[in-house]
C-alpha cells in the first residue's frame, strides 16, 4: 500500500497520534508475546534489578490483578479490578466490583486512560480458591484496531487505542470456584476465546463488531489460552488442551479436525509449539507432559504423539528454546529442562526458596526469567546446563507477582498486585 507523507501542522498532528495506532515488530501484543510462545527479542536485558537499580519507572495501579501487561507501540495495556475481592480480610460487597482496562505510556509509566466496564453479576464469590486470582486474570490482546479483553461473566470487550468502547459481547455467564483466566487470541479477523468457565465453549467473535462467528462446545476443565500452530504447508490450526484431550480446530470455521488422548488433569498452563509440534503441561498424573504433532485428522493418539513424560507444572506454561523445553513446578520450586525431541530430562534443579511460581517464564537475550509470587524473579541461563544468574526482589512491594512478564525493546514489564514496573539496563 502506498502512503503519502504530509508536512506542516497536519504532519505534526499525525505524529502525535502514532503511539495510538502503530505497533512494532518487537511488541508484546498478547499473553506470552508474539505467537504466545514466551519468546522475546533484543539484547542487553538486565540480570539484576531492585528498587534502586535498573528501574525505569514504577506506576501505582488503581486496582489489583493477575493479568499480564501487553505492549503495542508506545502503549502498555492491562486489566485490573477494584471494589470487591481485594483481600481475604476485607473482601467488600460483590455489588461494588469494578473491572478496569488501563492504558499506560511506556515511556514514563503515566496512566493515559482508565475505563470501567460495568460487571455482569453474579460473579464467582470471593474467598476460597478465588482469593489467589481475583477478577482480572485474563491478559488483553491488542492490534492496530484495538484492545480486546475477556472479563469473565462480563463478556469480551473491545476498545480503540483512545479508550472508546467499540463493542461488548457475552460468551456465557457461568462461574467456577477458580474463576476465569484464559486470554484472547487474534486470528485474522477473529477474536477467539476459551470460554470454558463461562459456557464450556471455544468462541470466535468478529473483531470489528463482536458478533459471534462460530462456537465449538464441549470444553472441560481448561483455563489455557488457545495456541495457533503454523503447519509446513502454510495452514494454521488452533490447538486447545482440555481434561484428557488435546484438540485441533480450523480457526476460521471452528471445525474440529483432530483429537488425541491428553493429560488426565485440569489444564491451566498454555501450550507452546515449535514448528508443527505442540507441547502441553499438567501438574499431576502419571503423565504430565505431552508432545503432539498438529496437522492430523481424527483420533491421532497413535500416530501424532511424539512422547509423554512424567515431569510437569500445574499452573505456569513452558517455553521452547534451542531444542529444549524449560519450565518450573509451581509449588515444588524445581526448574526443569527437557529435550523437546525425546522428553528426556536434561536437568531438574531445585531453585532458591522463592515459594510458588504462577507466572509463565519468558526467554530472551540468552536468559530465562522466572517470576515467583512472593520471592522475587530468578534469572537463569537459557541453556541445558543449570546456571543461576540473578535473583531480584522488590523489597518495598509485598504484594504478589502473579503476572507473566512482557519483554519489548530491551525492557521487561513486570506487574504485581500493586504496581507496574518497567525494568531495563541503565
């Protein structure tokens, strides 16, 4: 497409609007970044940081949340909630729940706009298992047209980059004791969400209007974000793990193409892929990790499963790097490196005492970043020999770090229950 280049006041006005609509190749536009794989680009990422070192900015957030930040151009987007379910000691009243969508200037951390999304109630009652996660667990997806958020019973909502609401669509009103957590995926002109909690369905919406395009029912015990797998012939398949099955769909139509025997446990961590091979983790059971090749038809349990292994994780996702899968068990404090071709364990090492790890790791600049809930961020060498490079804590922030980090242009965006941090080598 050809573009004319105006000059004078018109050019100045257009330049002022660039951060609203123009992304970059190294943006982090969805949960776990480009393609949802947790792989970042760039060099010079920090190994160490603290309140006084390598913090570009620190922004207090107007509400709690476990969703991850996403980056598009000069903007950072995330969700939060307030009014209800902030602490077990003082939960408040469900009628006061507010769901928030935030836009932050990545240059200085200033909050550019905040939008309230009136909730559809009742939601899951706070307390019990919900106190771990709250009501802002789903990470937005963003592109040049807008920002798309799954907000549980409050539906899927889209805003443009100036904060104007484009549409809002319900994908179901069911609740679950664990709450909702899957994040939207953009595929062509569709916003695709795993609405297992809300309706037991995989739902695709028209990105422009929010109208439902297709729905695949029958999902069970699945909080995972769907994965787009690119096949050698140029086609795409949408892969979703549920209890005891991994399913492949045509992302354009919702037609189920294949299934294979999966892992006998609920699925929280999101799958990753390398080429046309997808990797799935679960936390319990005789088999806890699975590698399956996409592209089959029908039941592919005997033809496309490459290997199964006993090591896994119940919450966080894996990351693939140079032929190996890396992940950490969420409660045992063990980091794993697994050969992605065979499932053989390259290392299994106990980490420093950091407590639970709910965030998913990212790999960038030859480093692995593991964010624990309360014990800081661990930096490991991204190679099949265990090496701890750094252990970083925010001493003044005692809230939980449940969100997965975003990596973009030499910066790491970290979200806690109270703050959003921009971390970079200075």
